[in-house]
């Protein structure tokens, strides 16, 4: 039983965030997980916007949370992004 | 027998009141419904209105109005007028029928509440006529909309919309419940007759009527003009109520009028803004939404509140700036999330449209043009799928509309910014500072989860686009789509050009 509890604790948790991508016109709901890296978060947000409403740019993406620019190698859990938090994804130009 | 002149008897019937001996006043006019607050009970004796209509006069006038409206309808039924209307204009009417019909019924309940709990007999009398007015408005709107159900099932949402969990329905129910159902009659008289009916319905029923005539929809113009003639009378309940409240509790008066104005402005940006600046064909637009707002609402609102010794609302700057952005972003949202609405939104961004928009709104191309260009390229590449949603827009915890209001930062960039707060461990997001402030002050009386809240709570299953549309009551025969993507064809030559690099929100 203790083994299954440990397994459950290790499973990534869903973290729904309020996200805005670059110059997009609207904030959107994007589900990420605690195990996603910040670079993956940027891509998950971009998926709903890039080429749909914002033209794709050949530039890296950067994520801001709580006024901080996040290291793309961090995970959502490490970065302290919680459910319903706001994240901003920008092109790093 | 000599009949008394009206002025000799009317005060007797209109102003009849009772002095209660078997119950106390609080039992008959409980505070939570009558809402006298800091106003001494006796102060309401001075409540007065100018119309002083009698029941026979009322019936006679209303009969004439009804006869005229239905005569025009009957005549037009035999013509092919409906078939000649543009899809864009039809969308304006579908939006109006669905968005308004049962709000009119809710107004019946509001008027009846004032007719029972108003603190002056003349007020209760006027409200009784107001309830009769609103019954007529609910009926005429549903009847006119119902005529088209056989031709287009989207008109069925005239009656259905308000009963669904569509996000527009939730937004409107939240606004109008707070104006008519959950409040006391003093606040109601200031929010509904004074702020909403004296101000905003002018825009929907007079200004939109002008667009209807230009678009060739005589029937619709006839219907909403007929409704508007009633508003001028029963809207008079607001002025005398405000006058008494301002004298005894100006802080409450200011707050009540401010938040009603804000809520109305948000709803009109979503419904009337797109109808005027996008769905009405460009050659038929009389004025821009901003120009209509300035002419019909802003001047009059400011004059009214200053006449009563009140100030401009604290949000005035944010509201005025929003006249250039709110409805444009909401239009884009309605178009992009078109399967969630019961009309066929025209994109209305042809070259001619954009020239008009840019002339009326000098920042339009900078803020919205780049997004529409990406959409246009996807349509022309045959990739309509890229223009359809796979997630939800974030909905404001107060107005329930998408959080989509870009503002110009000090760095010269237009961005949609975060307006959130955390309360009791839960983070709430808002479209504007105005919505956040009103939510904060009223938070103990609000209980209307957004579609996002419901989705995340697991109330919507399955948790995908299909589940969301089903939850909202949308069926394939009703859900919205662009009526004709051919509008994008005139941009086809742009596909071969180098994509514009958009940095800092500026249009290259």
C-alpha cells in the first residue's frame, strides 16, 4: 500500500494556468503538469496561438511568472507555478 | 353625469397608501427587499414622477402600439424581405433575440418587485405599468424571433438561449440577476430604469434601429422602436429614487450607479459593439460603436450624474480607453470561438472594412490587424482548422466575458495584462481593473462560477471541446460558423509575401 502511495505522489499533477502568448488578444486556459519544464509550458501555450492568431517567429520563447523570467530548464513544480496562476509567454527578441 | 377631470381624481388612486396597525412597516417592506438603508422612511413620501398615466390611457396607447407593430410585421411576412438581408445583419438580430427576449421577462420580475416593495404608492403604481410593459417586450421579442425558426434553427435560441449554460447566457444572467433579482428595489430602480434603460437601451433600441433600417430590416427596426417607446415612461422610476438616495446616502448612490454603468458597458461591448462595427455591412453603418456611445450614452450619463451631484465613476479613464478596444477584441473572440454562439459571425475584415475600422479607430491595425492577418492566411491556405479553438478563453470572474482587453504600456507595447487577486486561497482573474474592483466590494453576494470554474471543477464532461459545446447546449444545426469564408480571398496574393515580423505589437 505504501508503494502505491509513493507512486501516486510521484505522478505529475495537473496545473491549469491562465496564459497569454505574446501579442495575442486573449488569455486562455492551458493545462500543464508539475513535471513539465518551463520550455514545455511555453510550447503548450504557443500551440493554441502560434500560427492561429500570432505569427510564428524564429526566436526562442521565454516564460514570465509573478514578474520573474523563468529558467526554461526548471519544472513547473520547481518554478512554483500553481493552479490558476497567470503566466506570460513572450518571444525573446 | 359629469366626469371628474383626471387631475381631480388621479392622485387619489395613484397615491393610495395605508397606515398599518396590525403589522409593523418592516414586515410589509422588509429591508432586504425595500432597501431604505440610511434614508428615513418618511423621505420616500416626496417621491414623484411626471407621467401620471391612468390605466385606460395606458391600455389605449399600448393597443395602438401593438396594432402598428403587428401590422408592419403582417405586411412584411408576405414579402421576401427576410431573404434579402445579409448574413451579418441576421446575426445581429439572432444575437439580439437570444440576448434580449428573456432579459425582458426578467425585467417583469424586477418591475413586479418594485410594484410590491417600492416605498411610495406612486412608485408602486408606475412599476405595475412597467411590469405590463416588460411582459409586452418579452412577448413581442419572442414572437418576432419565432417567425424565423422554420427558416433558420438559430432563431430558436430566441427562447432557448437564456435557459442554457452557454457562456453568453451565464454572463447575461449574472449581470441582470444582480440588477433585478438579487438586489433591493432602491438599488434596482437606480440600476435598471435609470442607468440601464435611460442610458444603454437607447443604444440598442434607437441607434441599432438606424442600422436595421439601413440594412433593410424594417421589421426589426419597427419592433425595437415600438419597445423603446415604453422605456421613456417606466424608466422615470430611477430619477426620483436617485434624488432621494443622493440626499441621504450619496456614497451608496454613487456606488450603485457606477457598477450598473460598468456592467452595462461590458455587456454592450460584447453584443452591440460587434453588431454595429462588424455585423452591419460596412456600407450600411451609420456611425461607429464609439460614436454611438459618445452621442447616446456618455454625454447623457455625465449630464445625469452631475445633475444629481454625483461624480464621474472612478473607472472613467479605463472605460473611455476601452471604447477603442473592448468590442474589437470581443468580436475576435466571438468569431474565433464561433462554435459556442448561436449566430453566424461575419469576420468583417475585408479591405473595405479595415479601411473603415482604421479611420474610426486609429489603433485598430496596430492592435488587431496582425491577428486577423494570421487568421486570413490560415483561411486562404485552406487550414480553417487553425482558426478554430481547442481550449477555452479565460473568462472574467465578474462579467464572465473573455479576458481580452489589451492596453498600451509605458513601453509602447499593446498587451493583455493580468488583473487577478487571491482571496481565501483561490486566485480569480478579471478582464479589467473595473471588474476586479467591483468583484472585491461585492464578493460576499456573488455566486456565479464561470465556465472555466465549472470546467475545472469537473462539472463539464467529457473535458474536451465536444463536452463543452454539449454543456452549453449547442447542437450542430445551431452552433455558429463563418457564413462564407470567401471574404478572405481578396488577400490571397499576400500568402506569397514574407510574413510580417511583429515585434513589440507594432505593425511592420
